[in-house]
């Protein structure tokens, strides 16, 4: 499982996440990440909000409920053996 490091802009705190899956919907990149490899781990869906000319990607947590449910459905289809709950 791929592991990536995120740095929070406001605190410069670094956190590592495991990338479970990634997809592209309507021209936007989304990743499903977790901070643990445990079966009951918490997950986040992140959306790449960076501009094409940006050197580094900028990700934000998807909070809009309609968007979250739509992307969640795609990830559930991609990860057939994984049960994702809100």
C-alpha cells in the first residue's frame, strides 16, 4: 500500500496516510486515505484542489455531503471487498 506525507499549511505538521484508492471524477482527482492498515481504520476522502501549474498537489477533505456520497459510491465499487461507512 502506497504511503504519502501531507503537511498542513497552517501548522506545518506532517502526517502520513496510506492511499487505499484513487479516482478521477469530472476532471477532479480524489484519493481515499487512512492513517492505519487496521481493518476498522478511519478513512478520509480528499480532493486535489491544486492548479495545473502548481508544483505540489493541494488536497482538501471532501465535506459537501452530496459530493462525498457520490465519490464514496465510486470508491465502494472500486474496492469491492471493502465496506465503507460514513
